[in-house]
């Protein structure tokens, strides 16, 4: 409907443009100790961060690519050709007027300032390696909510920042979390004081403009006792012929009774390797909910996780992955139950189009000594063409008695008869397919915030239009 | 000429000829009943009119108001005014009738023009009432878990909403109880008029008591073997298809 505004404009056709580079700070191509030190120097890192980065680099170099279980396509990433840090050399501005022209125009074309005015509590806009704009509505700031870039976070709020940084996702969690630890830049730091409920979402928008580039944002969100916050991230990049790497680390901490909802809409161009580690920690009675939507990219590997550490903590992952021709969406969820009466819910829907491939990997872990834990897992795959592919690897380790798990999986195919039926009513093949896909994800999308579901529907339509003759 | 004109049509599937030189004209404003034994090719004809990709037209032509129908994609045919009520309608999981019909009607509007939501719902509820259905039905997924009769009613609901120039109704009566048959017939009759031509495929004379046809054709083994007025249906019921076939001008065989 016309009156609805969409939350995150990440239409790839709209996102497929770039301005000439005007970077003042450039770490050059390739990764070595020098690269890492350069980043530390430019960012004026405190010593503990310098050390952290160097440990990250060491771990990254030591760890093999996870090709024994993951896609061999990872070998196509040439770590020597990637540029690890590019920035205009200015600090994040509090007003769009102060943002350099080309960069400001980029975000205007993506509709960010407009959405900020309409319904967001705060926005952070990252351009290549650094946040260029970061602002929070006055009323929200006055409640004591902190919403800044990671660089600013670690400098200005070291006591809270350091306490949790790298604790939910240790450096050595995996090769790409180690890489991020070495070269991280940008991303958000959010702190919500006890009892504060942030009404409107805080949004970050990650934009890649440069070719042969790697974006490594690092986000840390801490919701103090009884507080609530919703964070949304959107990302786009123009389509280049060479691989682009996006490798973020996102850590969420929900203290006693707090609620964090983290919403991602990703619509990457088909040259992007999207290798992201996301994990939340939920203390007693707290809730961490990931809404994760992956469209585009060449290869996405992402398994949002929740560690339920306190009694009655809840974890949830609702995800949609759309794998078009030549794309591989390797996504899933991990639920680690570490206290009694914890509950988790995973609903994953994937759509494979053409030769697209969707893989679901799930992990549900409930150790023997726990009582009254519950997990529900549903994963459904929709295949559009005969050449489309889906695989499911659920790993459920539930020990002990008195814990309940429920697992359902389904694979369905859009049939030629279905498409013909819809065409007979006047819909083009592409419209028919996007309607089927929307029908398939409908019950899940209904649980998403309104603005977000509108955007998602539009993206699915665009994707289907592009995939049919 | 405002008619659906099928001329010497031959249709094959997997190398086997199913429709074997069929000629039939349905002018707008008329209802033509098409009857024939199982497997005689009635549904095949209907699907080919609608543009089903599995069937090959090996000879003949089909013109809709003078326009070559066979050159058009199925959705173009639909948007230009051809409707088919399926003998076995497909299910579309997760897509509500309301959303489906809305998309179908939107597809008929010029680019940039948006369907007026209030008008749309007003019309939808009017037609729902016409067909003796419950409003809540429109928020169910298309044909998903519908009974046979509900599916057929939903086909006619779509016909009523989309207002085509020609409608092919493939055994819309089968699976309907007597009350439902009357309501559906009432629905179809209310749509009759100078702007709509109907090809009504059925096995049963019973339907023709409610939707009175202008012409009746008997199809056997891929051809029309007899044509006549509405009385032909009665005669056919009495005497059977063998009679119809024997009287054919040239013998039809399979
Ligand atoms: N896609 C197909 N592949 C193979 N054979 C087909 C196909 N479609 C139809 N046929 C065959 O063509 C013949 C005619 O079928 P069709 O469905 O048109 O008959 P009908 O007259 O509609 O019969 P009924 O009264 O039972 O509905 C049958 O022998 C059927 O098996
Ligand atoms: Mg039939």
C-alpha cells in the first residue's frame, strides 16, 4: 500500500551505484601486522585494543578455512587483494549537513535520512570502514541510551565496553571472527540503562562503496536489567566484478529481564562473501530475538546464536534466506541452553531459485543436568526450479529428562501447474512466483515489524522479476 | 467478429494426438455446452485455449475477437479477457483469496495505476454474497484444504471478479451438491449477458437445467460429432454417446 513506509531501503537495483573514492585513510591491499598497526594508529586505539587486534591476526593466520564442512568457494577469497581499511578520515557527524557531499548523496539515494525523520530513534550510517553519521533522537539520548560507533564506544565508555567486548564471541570462535577482531572498524555500540524501553528502532546502515574491499564492522549491544531495544541493520554494496568481503561480529548482552530484538535485512550484490558471526547472551528472564533475512551475496555463512545463561531465558531466531542463481545461502541458528526452564524457538524458511542453493545448519544444545528446557525448530525449504537445491543439517543434542524438543522440516516445490493457474488469472510468471514465495514466508513475516515486512515483500518481488526470463 | 473461433484444431501431447480437428465458434453473449465421454479431450481443449505449456498445437487456429490467441502467453490471454475455471484447481499455500484476486485485478491495470482498495473489497464482498459464501473465506489460502465444492465456488468467484470476455468452465458442476449447484448456476446466470461468451464443459444434463445453453456440442475422441440446441443434451442423456458417435458425419475413432 502506498501509505506504508518501508523500514530499510535495500533495493539492490537502487543500491547498485558508487561514487569515486575519496579516501584519505587507506591501509592498502593485503593483511599483515603492518596493516593491523596502521589501523590501530589511524584509530588511535588504546593499548588493550592494539593487543586484541594482534591476537586476532595471529589466530586468523593460524586457523584453516572451514572447508572441511563449509563451501569450497571460500577458497576464492584472495585475502591479499582485499583492502582492509578505507575511510574519509573524518569523525562521524551528528548532522547530515556536515557529512561530505558524495557520501550524503549516497545515503539520500538509499532513503536513510527520510526514514530517520519518520520513525527511527537513531541512525548510524557507515561508509566503507567508518561511521560517517551517527545520531540519536534527543529524547532517547536523555534517557541515558548510548548509541555510537564502536570506535567512539571503546574510547568514551571503556568501563562498559571492555567488560563485554569479545566475551560473547571470543577471538578464536572461528576464522572470520578472528579476522574481524584484527581489523574491525565501524559497527555500533549501544547501551540501554536499566528499565529503559526504547520505543522506536535504532538503525544502522552499512554501505560498501569501494571495490576490492572488506567491511568488518563490530557491534556490541548491552541491554541493562529490564530494558528493551530493537536494532535494525541494512546493508548494500554496488556490484563489482571482484569479490567483496563482509565479515562482521555482533555481540548482544541482555541482562536480567531485558529484551533485545535484532533485525537484519541484507541484500548484497552477487559478488559479496558475507561471513558473519552473531551471538547473544540472555541472562535470567531475558530475551534475545534475531530476525535475519538474507537476500543476495555469493556466499553467506551466518548462524545467529543465543546462549541462554539465566533461568527462564528465551532465545529466538526467525530467518528467511533467498538463494538465487549462483548464490549459496548457508544459514541457520544455534541455541545453547545453559540454565533451567530456558526456551528457544527457531523458524527458518529458505527459498532456492534457479541453481541457487540454501543450506540450513542448526544446533540445539541442552546438557544433561538441566530441567524443563524447551526447543522448537521448524525449517521449511521452497524450491522454485528443478535445478534448485536445499540441504538441512540439524544437530540436536538434548540430554536428560524433562526437556522437550520438537523438530519439523519440510521441502516443497512450486509446481508448473501452480504457476499456470496463477498465470491464467493474469499474473506474469515472475509475479506468480513472487506470490508463491510470499505465500510461503507469509506466516513468518507476519511476526515481523510492519515496515520491515513491506520492504521484504518488495525485495522478493524484485528478486523474482530478475530471475525470470 | 466478437467470438471465440476455434478452427480445425489439432492437439498432441507426448506425440499422441488428443484433439483431432476440432471446429467450434462461441460468440459473445452465448452459452455453448460441450459434452463428451471421459478422455475425449475436453479438458485438453480448455487448457490449450488457456495456453498450457504441456500441449502442442499441431494444426488449426484459435482467434479471440479476431486476435490470434495461440501466439500469446497464458497471462496475456487472461488479461485480454479469457478465463478458465479449472476442473482441478491448484492450491496456492499461504496466499489468501483476497490477496490473490487483488493481484490478479492489479495485473489488469495500466502501469502506475493502483487498485482502489475500498472499491475492491466492496466488489469482493458483493460477489461473495452472490455465491452464498462467507466473507471469512477470502482470508483463507487459495484452495488450500478446500472441499471439492468450495474449490468450484472459488473458481466462479474469480470469474465474477475478473469479468472476462470469454469463460471456459471445465466441469464446474462436478462435486457440487444440489444446493451448491443452484447457487453456482445462479452466479453464472447473473454474469450472462451480451459481453460474455461461455463454453460450459459438463457431463450432466442436470446443470443445463439451471444454466440453459444456446447450443450443445458433443465431443468424442477429439472431435465435435454432433451439435444442436439445448434439446440435444436431453437426447444424449437418453441415448448415450454411442448414438452420438454413430450419427457422426465421419466416423470418429480412437
Ligand atoms: N499431459 C498429458 N499427458 C499425457 N496424456 C494426457 C495429458 N493430458 C491429457 N492426456 C490424455 O488425453 C486424453 C484426454 O484427456 P482430457 O483430460 O482432455 O479428457 P476429458 O475429456 O477432459 O475427460 P474427463 O471427462 O474425464 O474430464 C486422455 O486420454 C488423457 O489421459
Ligand atoms: Mg476433463
